[in-house]
C-alpha cells in the first residue's frame, strides 16, 4: 500500500481520474466518512483545514484514506490529575485546552479485504506522519472521536478513551 498526499494523488492521476476515484469511494458503514472524501477533502485541503492521505495499491486504486489536522482539545473534567498533567505537558499546569493532532477521518474502502489494509496499518501510518509533524511543531498526542462500537478497536490499537460526549467517545494516543 502506498500513501499519497491529496495534491500528489491529483497530479499523478490527473484531475478527472482522481476526482472520479474520490467520488466513487465507498464506505457504507460510515456515510460521514464516505461523504468527506467525496465532497469535502479537496476544499478542506485548499483551506488548509486538514490534510488527506490516500492509500493506494500498485495500480493506483484508492483503497483507504485518513486525514490529519491541528486541533485544540478541552481537558475533560472527570479525568485523573495524572492524565491532566500528561495531556498538558511541562509548563502548562493550569491550561484548560491543549493542542493535539486530530485524526479526523479514516476508512478502508468497502471492496478492500481487511488483510490488505487494517486499522493497525492505518494507525501505523498516522503515527509516522504525526511524529514527523512533531519534529517541527511539537505535539503530545493524537485525538479522534468515535462511536461506541469502535472504542474497543481503537483501544486495541493504542488509543485510550478519556471522555464521552453526547454520542461520541474522545480517544487519545500519546506520541510523547
Ligand atoms: C475502521 C476500520 C478501518 C477498521 O478496520 P479493521 O481493523 O480491519 O477492523 P474491521 O473492519 O474488521 O472492524 C472491526 C469491527 O468493527 C466494526 N465496525 C467497523 N466500522 C464500523 C462502523 N463504522 N460502525 C459500526 N461498527 C463498525 C466491524 O463490523 C467489526 O465488527 P466485528 O468484529 O464484530 O466483525 C474499518 O472497519 C472501516 O473502514 N470502517 C468504516 C469507516 C469507519 O467507521 N471509520 C472510523 C470513523 S471513527
């Protein structure tokens, strides 16, 4: 599996072919994730809101994707002081919000077998990019939001749940 940034994917495949690949990307289990890559990935990229990473096979077929961006997380009330200290890091003893990397979207395309691309593979790639960004700007953890069904899967891949909002669980993984 090869990783292409969105601009590189577009310049490699050409405008028409790449837009077709994005618009046909199918994730029936999560239509928000499907809609994002079909409709929002390019405008978000142009606005520098986030970066999309496209996972392609040797024939340039789109098999999955994830997005990374900068975010600011409010420290949840109900967590331990140890966890609060860990999230804040040195010198931010009373900060109520902390910066982090946001893993906003991720998916394997429906027709792609798990053996070809799993969450473990995606998290490995995400961690690599986050560690690269950390070299330049710092950053202590990666965060994501997910529904209840996916909490166990993310826990098995290095994330821990720190909070539950109305429908979503806030998960984080330290990289420092
Ligand atoms: C998330 C994903 C990459 C994980 O891949 P994986 O490591 O190969 O794991 P699986 O696809 O086998 O999924 C593990 C379990 O989670 C379930 N699951 C996966 N996505 C789900 C979703 N969106 N809603 C509910 N359950 C989901 C699977 O049905 C499976 O359940 P099972 O173990 O009872 O069979 C892949 O499932 C996927 O692309 N899902 C759709 C997109 C998505 O939901 N992204 C996450 C947004 S937070």
